[in-house]
């Protein structure tokens, strides 16, 4: 990595990970300032199983963080965490080393206290998120829930949502139902388990209508009995571009947890960008988006069954109005183009002369 730049972005994952792509790489693609990006191992995630397979790269990643801190950047953007091994020391050092440092987060990391694997228990995200919020010059939060928490430790907090680019999604042109109907979901393998929360509803909808479920993510089966009516598509920029428009109804179930309250509604925005009608759990940002889009909210299994069957029974014109309206709202209020001036201002890029 070239350390000659005065502008650094530090993110725990590579471009292939949704969070880093959406919150860092997509913004940097749109600005004129040349940032050097340190994305740790440039992997889709930082699970312990991945880390132990790359001991040499792990050592190099930690040394790169030291080099960035020693470079004393003029601008530093830190997304989520600097290192999965850190308990806050890297976040503190990097943010304090910069002339102006911004910390960005898009999940309720403050409530992630290490549940799960060994690496998460040894270096929980809650503590390092608090350290980062405290030592940054400014915090960018993905939604109001995150901003409210961050404001307890930092006076300068701005809200910038997770955004989408409409041009990255092929818009639906036909709202006639497929035969059988096509339900859809997009996301990471880690989040697929959310679909098990509505397994009873999905099974009932399949029984009544023959509906199948298209998953855009991993091709590895993991959902038990649901797999009998699941069709899997490997995620790629190209499959994301076309697959959503080929669905009839998008799904975004969430567990009723505090962590879900911090979600930024990104799946709903992806469906909306493609003009796809959707059903979602009305937690956090989801509740606001569903209201704006006029789409059904669902919490219980009966809610989900009723909402999905209701969209299936609706006319093509009704589904078309929902989808087209959501796409228009998303372009106006949740696109990179709409938020780029505010994002650039949050990093104070306009005040820098190279």
C-alpha cells in the first residue's frame, strides 16, 4: 500500500463486503480526492476461521495500521473498526494521529458485546466503537438510532444513510406475476438465518401459491426445509444488477433485538432501487422506509403470510405503483448523488487544497 497520500480510509473488509462497499468504496469512487485505502485483509468478512488461514497477511495488516498512524494523515476515515483483533487501541491511535478524523458506522456495534465466535469474544465491537466515537473529530452515523447513542460521547455527529445508486439496479419493467410467484432476498451468508424467522409464513405461502424463493448471496444451502423451494444465485455486481428486477416481492425479516434497531434498511433500499415491492419487519429505519414507500410491514408469522399473499393477490398495476414510487423516492432521498455534497462536507474535503 502506498503511504504517500495524505488521505486515508481504513475499513475492516474489502470491496466485496456490503458494509465497506456501501459506506466507503462507493463514496471514494465519486470524489476527486485521492484516498489510500487500508482494508485490512481485503476479505468479505473478518471471521476467526478466515483470520487463522492468513497468518502472514494478518501480520502485514497490523503493520499497515502502524504505518498509517505514523503517516499522520491530514484526513482519516475509519469505518466500523480498524482491526478485528483490536480492543480499541488501534482505533484510538489512528483517530488521534490524523489532522481531522471521521469515524463512520452503520450497525449497532455499541450493542455487540462479543456474542459468537472466539475472536468476537476476545475483541467485542461495543468497546472499540465507544473508543472510536470518543476520539474522532466527527462521527457519521447511518441512522438516528446510532446517532443518538454516539451523541452521548461525541458532540459532532451527522447522520448519512446507507445509499444506493439507481444505475446499479435494473428497474422492473413488468409487474405481471411469474408462475410460480418469485419471492426474493439478497444478503450475506451471515444474515440468511433471518429467513428462518418467517419459515412458517414462507412455507404457507409456498403451499398456497407454489411461490419459490430466490436468494442472491451464497450458493451453499443452509436453511433446512426451506431449501426445497429456494433457488440460489451467487452474489456479484452483475447478479445484483439483474436479479432483483426478476423477482415479484422482496423480503426483509429482522429479529426483534436491539441490534436490529440500528440497521440502516439497506435491503429495502436495494429492492426500492429496482422498483421491487417488498415486505419487511418494521424495526428502526425499516419502519420509516415502509411508511414512505407505502409497503406492508409484518411482525408475526400471520402478518407475513397475509402481507405476502396480499401483494401476490394485488393487481400488476398496484404492484407497479408501489415499485415505481419507491424507486423515485429512493433516487431523490437515498441515492449517492443526493447525499454526496453532505458526505464530502462531513469529511471537510472542500477545505483541503492538495
